[in-house]
């Protein structure tokens, strides 16, 4: 067996907590994962993992060996990336996770254009509002909107800002009136965005030299798709808080009206995230650069 490959399998099994989980992500059978670990143990003459029918745990030596394997694999990946850079063309699989709506309308078209330019580049794109873990789920790049949690070992770069606007259909405003001040919003029905497994997302409004004002919208419609929220707003079902790039054509066509025009728009940040590494691969660096160049133009 190839020692480096066996190290990679061993590290993934430890990261995911089981041979079965590692087998799924590596497209191997669970017995093959076990075979890689046994190959290392026989070669080293030391047990790495204590295994029972119910659980597995690292030995003291296995824990130390695991940390060294992570360093070796990182260096090997950096060496491969250096060789790829010398070829001056991105190649291999680029795995990217992104929010479903923003990814479909904004990120995916940019990455598809990039793949069209470089025939040796493969794309593996996941469009989901679930927050995937870069290390555990094996992604090279994650696109996130909104605030970020500080996480060790992860690099973030802002690639765009979405200006958020409150809007409603003329038909709704004819019946319920137009809110003129922030305080008026509480008297209106809202169409609420809610991600699966999360509480209702507050509407945010910037304030000078203060943290953003958060308003919890009051509404009987809760949707997890922004296009559906925009369509419901056009149908006169209530107020909506939407990215301007999404509402722009509807506002220009007159099917939606931007409200509170004197209130500054909240800038909703969009970031690209990747794992800290000694040498960032060309495919990741190029993808981040093209997103940072293209996305702001879409947001205007």
C-alpha cells in the first residue's frame, strides 16, 4: 500500500470518528479503511486505534502520530500545489459549498465561466443553506453570507456586499399604507426568511457609530427561498427585506416599491472561506479572485 494514502485514510477516519464515515467520504469500503490503518500499524509495530464493537479511540501513540500525519499531508499537498502552479493552469477537482439561492444566481455562473476557461478544472458544487464544515466535509472553498464565527485555521476574504432593501407591492401599500419611519414597520405584515433549523432572521438597519438595529419581523408567511419571498411580496402578501440585486428588476418594473428611501441600506457581507494552508492551491486562489472581481458588479 502507498504510505501517504494510508496516512490520509487514517487522518480522515480520526476526523470523522469512524471507519464507516471515512469510507463514505473517500468512496471506499469500511474494510478497506481498516486495511489502510492495519497497514500503518504493522509497518510501525504500534497500535494506533483501540477498536471495540461499539467505538474506537486513539492510543496515546496514535494521537501523536495523527498530528504528525496531518503535517505530512499538508506539506505533500503544498508540494503538489506548487507543481500545479508551475503549470500556470488550475486543474483537478474544486469542491465548493455555498448558500442555495445566492449560489445559484451569483456564484455558480462565475465558477462555470471559470471552468469554461480551464478545461482541466473540475467543479463539485454543493448548493445548500446547511453550514458545511470545510475539513470534515472535504470542501476546498465555502461561500457564506452574513456574519462569521471566528474559527481557528480558517481564512476569510470578503468577496461582495449585498445591499438590503425593504420593499412591498403597490397593491399592498394601497390597502395598508406606506411605512414612513422605522417604527411604522411593526404595524405591517412581513414575509419572513427562515433558514432550516434557525430562528427567524432579523432585519438589520445600519446606525451611525452604533451596532446595527435589529428588528424581528412580524408575519404569518415564513419561507426559506428568497425568490419565493420576492414573488409573495409582488402578490401583495406583505413587506419583504431583500437583497437589492434580487429586487432590482421588480423595482424598476414597478411591481415592487423600495420603502424607507432615506434609511441607509444594510450591507450584508459575502465571504469566501478556506482552510489555512502553507501554500494555497492555484485553483482556490483563482476562484476567490474571480468571485471578488465579478460579484460586486452583480450587487450594484
